[in-house]
């Protein structure tokens, strides 16, 4: 996993109380998809 993806996902995790299926930023969804794929 690249450092950029890791940082983005870690920041999203820290803000997980405010995340939801429709509220996650497109870049967060793309980062998670890239890691899972």
C-alpha cells in the first residue's frame, strides 16, 4: 500500500464517526477500493 493511500485511509478512520455510505469523500472510497482490489 502506498504511503498516500495509507495516510488517507488512516485520516478517514480517525473521522469514522462522521463517515457513512453516502458521506465518504470520493477520494476515500477510491483509496479503499484500490487497497481491496
